[in-house]
């Protein structure tokens, strides 16, 4: 059974023509406003919000890319800085070793004494004093030599790669002759070492 639509378009147009012009304009304006509002709500506004989110994400990604590029461009600089820090650490470990190297220090002190003509009478290690991350290693030192030889000896000890603090020394006359004066110096000195990962 076919449904027949008998719509007389001419009659409908005449009915519309009879509606006052102001009402027709109001209805058309209302329809246009409704269409525009629907477009704004359903399409334009969500698209703008999505666009704003994408702009923020794009800016963040651009910042990350710029940071990555600056790091990539500075890799040689960073590598040089790391190498410099490793050299500084190596020098620091020579001055403040993380292992017990007292015997090496004794050898260095003995060598310094022989070079300047100072006789090392005794070097006696005392008990370590532990601090936060390092230990003080005190030792009693007894040496003999002329005034100038003693001065050169202490200068050589001060220039050793390992830190050695010489405390107050008791200096007294040992022997005196027409040709030379020998002094005897006795006192405490201290070196240091890292405790590192010791238990």
C-alpha cells in the first residue's frame, strides 16, 4: 500500500506569504541562531578546546626537543667536564687515599729525608681517629739534621701528593762542633685516608 503525500506547495507558499514579514524574519533569524549555536556547541567549541590542548602539548614537546638538542650539541662539553671531574677525583684520592697506604707514605718521607741529608730516627704510627668519612692517621716523627736541612725536609713533605700535616715540633740541640750544628726534632704529624666502604 503506497503512501501518497498530497502537499500543495503553492498553497503553502501563499500561507507563508500571508505571515507578516517581521515574524518571518524572526523565525528565520531564530533558525539561523539555533543552527549557529548548535554548530558552536557541537563542533566549533570542542575543536577549539582540542586545538588548545594540542598547542600546549606541542609547546611542551618543542621544549623537550630543544633540551635534547642542547644536550646533544653539548655532548663533547659534558664529556670534557666528566673527564675533568675524574682527574680531580684522581688527584683527591692521591691526597686522601681510600686505602691504607701508610707504608707508601713512610717510603716517601724516607726518600725526602735522604735527598736533603736528614736522618730519620723513627716513625711510629699511632692509633687512627675515625671521623665521618675519613680517618686521621697520626704518627710520631723523630729526625736529625742541620737547621737548613730540616727546613728543606719539611718543605718536601709539604709538597708530597698525599696530605701530611706536621704539628708542633720539639727542636733541641743534638751535637755542635766548629763545622756543623745538628738538631733533633721530635713531634707529631698526621695524614688522612678515606674510610670508603669499609665495614
